[in-house]
């Protein structure tokens, strides 16, 4: 590799690291960060007015936190036991990866869900 290519690679790696670090420091909320992801990928299948096998409605924060037939959707601080996160993985502990019939979330979007849960799965900025 030329010196130019090596320096471009290093600069790109630094930008990616800074972006990930900035996201990790940002307080994520349902309203600002999770609701748009749910709207893009999970609705209309998980609307309260629609019947679905999981009995999980994701129209809003309260319905999401209520959970469905398979228990708690989100366990604040614990993504490894939160069905919302687990069902986004390629090999979830039950059923199939979500969303079933649409395009899958990007790695960055899955990371936002993970980080939101780790941060306590807050509804809105309460500062």
C-alpha cells in the first residue's frame, strides 16, 4: 500500500471510531432514536390494531414496554435478555429474525437499539 492509502485508511478508521464513541456518549431516547427505527421496520405488523401472533404492539413506548406473548420486550440495562434486541440478531433464541418480510436493520441501527437498552431504555430526554 502506498503512504497515501495507508493515511486514508487511518483517517477513515479514526472517523468511524469517533462516530461510535459519540453515539455511545449520546443519551438515546425512545422518542428520538428508537421510534423512527420501529416505524421503519416494525410497523404495521406490530400495530395495536393489528392481530399478530406475538401479541406485541409497538405503537408507542408504553405498549413496547408492556411486552407481548413472549414476555418483556425490553429489560432496561440488559440487552442480552431483551427480546427487542435478541430478535434483531441473525439467530434469535426463539422464532425468526425480525423483521420477517422486510429489509433487515443495519448494523448501526441494531447498535442504537443495543445502546438504548444499555442506557436504561428511556422514553424521552428528562434532563
